[in-house]
């Protein structure tokens, strides 16, 4: 348990050289550096979800305790994936190495490690593909860009596939749309055949499978946590909220990432949902069984993701709700948008979502029957259904961070902005190369938000933080809004590191602060218990 | 080494063809090789397309590059960069294939003191790529004048446009200049730019050298050493009508040109050059972002082992009851 | 698997030094772990450790710092119900450090 | 495009449409190399006097380089006013497209146009010069 220290920001920046030089990458085995990797998966967690080759192992040790026939397992698995995914096959074949993606990756920008250039991250696996699955690679080997699958190569693949957050920024710039997320998904799937997951991912997966959410909150723990929030809401507003759990016959099921239930500042966002729904008198229920919107299975294997995701529709069916609202989360929405219906649909037992407040029919979700809470709220504001006092957020100078997945895997760009512009008076965008479809990852997505890899996270978070610093210097920005539970946790850390003085909030925390509720007492503080602007003297 | 090896290979190919033509092997280099090359190209292309096609597209995974189609018209959709209809996808693909839309977005990241990250516009790769591909296409189509009896009007127009500056005699084709310039740029960036040099493989240099070889041998033929051009067309027309002849007096340089083209055709289906076909099959670009509206079917979707609500309640029934949660079984 | 030698027993710990089994914990072990960090456990420290263990037994998870603050405030008086006080007790972070002495698994925070 | 069949059909159709264009365009057209005629009265007269048909330079040179030679003549006459061309054998000719070249090759249709049409090359001679009256025996 050697303590890993994270270098200071200034040291970290000086170590970045974006101009790679030196030996050929094929001949340079990866150096697995402390602070840049997560602990290996524990046997007990892999066993819970019936994963193969479960064992306790440590990435920093020489012996990874691999099964005897690990090469065979890997290559058979690869063949299987090539047969199942056209994306994988095409992306293995058509890259021309033009390099357009090279400096688009936050991990490359923050580390200068050439193997973090998306093209090279893919080439690590592509070289194995060429050697074992193409004629030229079989015949010509290295000349044709092929590479033997040695233990060093396997370790390198593991190391760099857990240094990718599947943010898809590279895919945006690729002339063929080659998506490193897709390649990393395949890579991690192969790793899981060998028991090479990380503890930070496999733990939440096991939790989510057995207990319904990543944090492992048991039913009474969820209720206890929400009761704590209700107490706080009562203190602030004088209104006692009484949400329901696992209630059959509710009109709407609400699902949010469990991070919102159990960690600041996510809990403030969660208070926001509670207050908004109460004010509307919405007929909705929480579920303790489907108590996770996020999906760490997605960072493990396609099958695991589907297994975890299945709970949402299953619970909607059991409770007999009409449709579903989903909370603020990034990767959750890529999964819900691009995968859920295909895996676990059709959701023909549900109805097309219709807002009971405005009557708006959400036809764009007519198949999945699940809408994003910012769609729901933006519609409310547009129809004048909310009484808002944005001046309560006047102490905030806000900028907005687009989550990778909601921007590049969905296109939810304007809805959250519309809300923000209506609930606060000071909003400034970051530079255009760092927002909307070009947004930068928080640096810790896809299950990389552990504590043992803090240096990696801070490196990966550098481009995002640097753009925040730009608006902080220019406009005095002090609050970074977002719609992602992972962002709320990880950006807090990266702001403290890179841009001290900027805090992090969910959009619905700001909504609830601005929301004038029926029968509320005069508020003295915001949801965080801090004095509202103008009430500081009290 | 990764630069020199492909260069040697291309030089060797030139020497082989030249020596072959000198040694009266015209029939081999003029008839056998081109026929074989075209056959390998077509079959190889089809085989590769079949291989891709045999893998299904299990999920609809477009990379969305703009505002999605929203629930209400007051939020304006970016219909091309985030298409929700077939027409939108068609437009997106057309922009991608014809004008390299994604590459046009390219930026260059620089780290300045501060620390400050700066993202500058970087259009040279886009420009060179566009120049290269379009001039290559025009040159290819222009060659149809050698493939057709009674050269069609379009080809003639294309030719006169390409040479409209009327420089020298024979008239200088602009695409010749552009192609050589663009290929040279694409080569130089692989040598000069550290990131690009680092990622480049022999398979990146080889096609550049090969295409440069083809271009230079063609230029040499047209503007400098001259070949018996009526004879060349006779040979090509013979090949096309499956009654090949070797006319007398075509210069050896022509056989070098033809041989390099043949090698390119053979190399094409087994290399990265297949991006020409693959770009159409990229699921992040050729699919509509309408997942929440229209269900996508995965042909290999299969039932998975899940942890059911019943099992969950069995695990936590007492705790749930104590917390006042409704349960299915008492 | 890493282990910790204590009083002739091999105790399993994870990569960050947290106990693998809650049952391996003893008060002596807590004192020992604190000593390694040159920290002497006072009554105030024990208040936190005991609350953590009770909470964990009930909910199978370490409490949020917010809950910890509230509870300590209830037990030790409102002037001590704040994060600053807890950081004075546990300089390396109340959640992480105190959980380790209490024999709880490493807190997950947000995932 | 969900399955392999569709993709292959698209590829094949694409190939046939694009690369196959020359094939079906040529169908039913005679594949003949152009035959030039050297039987104008002036050429026959020259043959009678000199015992052979010959041009200002050897045939192989003229075939590959006539465009350069014409350019050279034009520049020499128009820019320098020099109208005498001395060829590789040391013989002198008057540099004149109309009076020297077209005097012999007065059969544009059976001489110039044959190859130029065959190869789809449009010379810009006739932008300024008037084509001669067709003369051949």
C-alpha cells in the first residue's frame, strides 16, 4: 500500500510534451506507472456476476495470474467480436493514420503519452488484428504492421484501454467516423474474458447487479438518504416533501444515477428533482430495485451492460407505470439512447410520454418511452409552468460543461442551456472548441473515477479545466454546471486541483434554488445551506 | 527503415517493369499483369465488402455532432450533423464523402505557458486530402479518353477544363500539378510532424510512393519522353475488347506506368486504401439518430441472466418491510 | 492479496490498506493502524469510529460525510458538527482515514 | 444496408456503373486504330520530286513532338519575326503553319482529326487559323 502522490499542477504541466519522439511504439512496452491505473478486479465481485477467470491480482505486480491459455481466449474472443460487430471489423481495416484524431484526446493533451493518441490506442489492438486476422499480417508480420500477442502487449492493451473514457471526441474528427469508444469497448470486453477488469468498475457492477445501484445502497439506505434530503428541504423551504418508493400504479417512474443519492454535490441535484416534482404534484415513484440510471456494465461487456439495464424496463412493467423520466447523467443517456431499446425493448407495455403538466407529447421518445429530465423541465419553463426567481442564483457566475455522451451520443445540447438561461442571470459559455459536440471529457469517465489513478484523472481533466479557467479569468465564473453524476464528482476534484474556486453543480440544483414553491417560507439559504444573495447578513 | 523499405519496393517495381519492357516482355506487362490486377482488384474488393457485410450492425451508434431532433420545434435540430431521417443521413454522408466534412472540423492543439491550451484552425490536411482525392478522381476519369472509342463530350469538357490555362504543349493539366503537390504534402507531413511521423507505418508510405510513381511516370510520358500514344490507346482498347494486341513502338515508360497502376489495384483491397469502401459502412456516420423513436434490432440479441425483482426482494424483504416499503410477498 | 501482520494474525487488506473482512477488526487493530499514521485515538476519534461501524452494520455502506457531520453534531454538540472539526481529527480525510481505522471497506463516493 | 448481400450488390452495381462505363460505351463500335492519309496533291508532288514522302523532321519525332514544334514556330515567327527553320538534317523550311504544314497536309479530316478525335484531344490551332479546303487525290 505504497502511497501514490499526485504531482502538483505546475509539475504536471511541465511534463507534457505533445511532440512524441524516440523509439518505435511497437518496440516500447508500456510502463505501468503508479497514479495512472486502477486496482485490479477482486475475485469476489467477478464471481457475483459469474465472470470467468476471477481472481485477486495486482496490475503493478509482474505476475497477473493469467490462465494458461490466455492467448487462445483472447484471440477466440476477438474473432467472436469481429463476427458480431461490423463497426469493429471496419474500424480495424480502414484507418489511414491521417492523425486528425491525435491531439483531440484529453488524455493525450494532458499526458503527451503518444499511445494516448486515439489512432495509436486503436493501433495497439489493430496490430494484433493484422498479425492474426489478415493474410498480409500473417505473412509479413511487422512489415505489415502486425504484432505478436505477447504478455507485454496484453499488459499494454489493458493499460491503455483503461486510459480511455470512451468520450468519442476523436470520432467526431475522424474522416471515417472511426470511434475509439467502440474499440475500447471491444478491448475491455476481451480483458474481461481474462478477469482483467478493474476494482473500481467490477465493484459497482456487482453492487448494481445485486442491490440495484453502483454504490450498493440497500433499500432502506436509499430511503434514509432521501429522508435526510427531505429534512434539509424542510429546513430551507418549510415544505415537507413526501415521495413514494416502489409504488405500483404511479404514472411515472423516475430513475437517476445513484451518485445523486449519496454524494455531494449530487445530492443537491437530487434535492432539486424532489422539489420540482413535489411542486408539480407529479404522480411519480422512485424504485429501490431499479435505483441506478448509470451503467458500469457498459464499461465491462455488452452482456453485462444489458443485464444491469434490464432492471429499468422490468421495474416499469412491475409497477405498471406509463412512462419513465431519467435524471442527470452522462453515460446513462448514451446507454438509454443507443442501446436500451435494442437490448431490452420493445417497451410496448408503456405509453408515449406526455407531460401531465403541459400536455406536450414527447414523440422523439415514442419507442423508448423514457425522457431526459432536462427535456421535461425545458418544456415546463417554455410553457410558463414554473415560477422562477433567477436572482436567487445571483451569486453564481455559471458556465456549462456538456457531457461527452449526451452531446456526442445523443445531441442534447440546447435543452439544458435553455434551463440554465432561465434559472440564473450570469451564464457564460466556454470557448467553442471545448463545448457542445466538441466538449472535453471530465477526465474520469467510464469507471476511471477511482482515487488510486488520481494523476491520470487530473491529466485527463486538464483540457476541460483549462477551458473553465479561461472563463473564470475572463468572466469570474465560479460555478460549473453539468448534467452528469460522474461529472459532479470528478469535476469537483479536478476544479480543486486546476481551478480552485470553481465549484460544481447539477442543473436541477439551480432550478430548485430558483424555484418559487407554493407555500414556501422566505428562503434564507440555498440548497447547500449557504446564505442566499442579499441574505448574507442574517 | 519504415520509410526506406516502401521506397525501395516502389523503386524495385519501376526497375522490374522497365527491364521487362526492354527485354521484350511487353505481352506479360501489357496484357497478363493488367488483366490479373483488375481481376484481383474486383474480386478482392467484393471479398472485403462481403467480410464487412457478414458482420451485422447490432446497435445504432451515430456520433452526433449537433443538436438532436428535439421534442418541440422551438429547439432547432442540426439536421445534417445530427440527422434523424434518411435524407439527413444521405446529406451527412454526401458531405463526408464529397467534401470531407469531419476533416474540415480539424483543429490543432497547442500548449502555451499559463498553462493555456489553444485550439487553432488546421485546414491543411483537409485541403491536401481534398486536393489529392479530387485530382486523383479527375485524372482517372480523364483517362477514359484512352478507354473509349469516340471520346464522349463530358470527358472532352473535363479535359479542356483541366487544361484551361493553356500552358505549354502538350497543355499542362492542373490536376497533374495538384496531385503531385498534394501527395508530396501528405508525404512531408508524415516526415516532418512528430505526431504523424510517430504513428506512420510502412503501409502509410508505400501507397504514397506508389501513387507518386504513377503520377511521375505519367507526367514523364505526357510532357517529356513521349510514347506512341495511338499505340497506347490501341493496347488499352485491345484489352477492353478482350482481343489484346501489343502495338509496336510504345515506350518502356508506359509499361512502368501500367505496372505501377496494376500493383496499386492489387494492393488496394488488402490495404487501408479500402477506406474508399469502408467509409460508407461506418456506423457512426451512416445511421440516423432516431434511436428513441424507432427501435433498432440486433440480430444476435440473446436472453441474459438477470437479477430479478423477486430475487432482490428475497434478499431484502425484512429490511424493506421495516423501512415501510411495499413488498410482493409477505 | 495484501496482508497485515497484527498480533500474530494475518489480516487481509485491499490495495489501499482497508480490511477485507469487517470481522477481523478489533479496537487494538484500530489503535495500531492509527499509530502507523502517528495518530493517537482520543474519545473524539472513537465517537467517529463507533458511529461509522454502527452505520455500516445497518446500511452496509459508509455514510456520506454530510450524515457523519450531522451525527457527530448530535453526539458531540453542534459546535463540533462540521467538516472542519472532522478534518482536525482525521487530517487525511474523515471518510477515508476513519473508515480504515473502523475496518470498513474503502468508501466509494460517486460512481 | 443490413446484410452482406445488399452491400455486395451495391459494390457490384457501383463497379459496373463506373468502371464498366467504357465497356458498354464501346459496345458495337469498331475498335480500329486511326489510319492517316498521305495522298494530298502536294505530298504526291513532293514524292515525285524527292523520291520519298517526308516531313520537316522524321516521322517518330513528328508523332511525339509536333505540338512543341508548332509552338516553337509560332513563337519564332510571331515574337521574333524569324521565318526560317533549319531541321536536324540541316535543311531549311519556311516556318508557316498555313503555307508549309497545311500545304502538304491539306486533308485535315484525314490527317489531324484522325488521331486527335481518336484520343479526344482538341488542338487550339483552329481557334485562330482557318482550316484549309480539303484536298486529296
